[in-house]
């Protein structure tokens, strides 16, 4: 992999209605780095992400992915290099079975027979989903966490070098969220994770980039900015629960005023 797979210089973008979504954004991400991208709604996170695989083209400045500037001539190579995982997995799962969904991208690359089976199996294994049990299931009947994993498997089947996530923990229950965190920790790929879940960002990412009104207002250590509630509030954010509420840690839990006795517990009969 290129040592500096994402390089953005003086990127600005204005939508047709006149809304300026990005203003002179400069950002460089190293190979295998996992970076949190946070900011209030309307800060420019999604617009920035959509530039990374050419869904949006730079109006001013430049975006270089690996060795390729974002241009119409380079889009195929860039889209194989960058895997984009949407917030809602239903936007990515559209085939009748899990197998067909995960195989869709590799088949479009021309893979067939054993090579295709190996690619799909590897992707499913990476997200800890058993192909034998899930391969013929309809994605519509999966849980939210399972759908998210299959959506990620479909991206991994393309063997990208960069993964871009949009709100990966949205709509997940606590167990599915924990499984997702463990999955992202296990993936040895460059990752840019846009999220409002600051506790997830704190756990996963050593580095955080904050966007506000289309500009980078912070780029540095995650722990440093998460422990600065004044700065976060200034940019319409709040401290993660693990910082703002110490009793989230078991050893700091408040002591109950009235002891719980067995007589107060409901009968198991």
C-alpha cells in the first residue's frame, strides 16, 4: 500500500444551491491508520467522504487516493481502492441472498468459480459470518447488526485498501455495537470513521479530525480533544459518556440508598 493513501489539499466544495460544504480542507492519512471524523450535522463530513471515491469531484483543491488524483479517468481504480460503507446497510444490500450480495462486486470484476467462492468466503469469515448458515438467507430478514456485517463483507470482497464508514454504530443494539468495534479493530486497513458516537471514536481511534462549518478545526490525539468539553461545546458536540459521567465505570457506580434484598426480587416460578 502507498504510505500515505489519503491526501487532501485545499479542498473546497459548494453545492448548486450555494451552500459551501467544505472550505480549504487539508488532510493526510497514513496507511493502516484509523481516524475518527466527527462534527455536528451539516459540518461537511458526508461531503468529504463522498470525495474519497469520486462520487463528488473536487471543485477546488485536490484529492489523491494512493497514487491516483480524483479524476474521471481514475475512478475505476479509486473505487476498487476505497470501500465506502453507508450508514444504512439497506442502501447496500439489494440482492435476494447474502451470497449474491457479497459476490456482486467480485463478479463485476470478472471473478468466477473457485476464485469467486474463495473471495466471498474470505470476506464472510472476516466479519465472522458463517457462509454455510447465512449464504442463502435473504438480507431483509437479518438483524441490524447482521446487515451491517454483510454490508462490510460486500466491501471487503473487493479487497480495498481504505475503508470509509458513515455512522457505523447507528441503530445497533449494545451487543451488535460491541461486535462492530471488535470487527473494526481486527481489520488491518486504513479506516476513516465518521461518527456521532464519541465513545466509539475514543475506543477505536488514536486520532480525531473535527469538522465545523466545512473546516478542519481540530486534527490530533483523540483523548486530548475528548477531555476538552469547552472546545467540543463550541463546535456543537458533547463529551463522550465515559468522560462526562464517571459512574459509567463499574468501580465508580453510585451506591444504592436502599439495599436490594432477595425478598424484593420477582419470583422465578
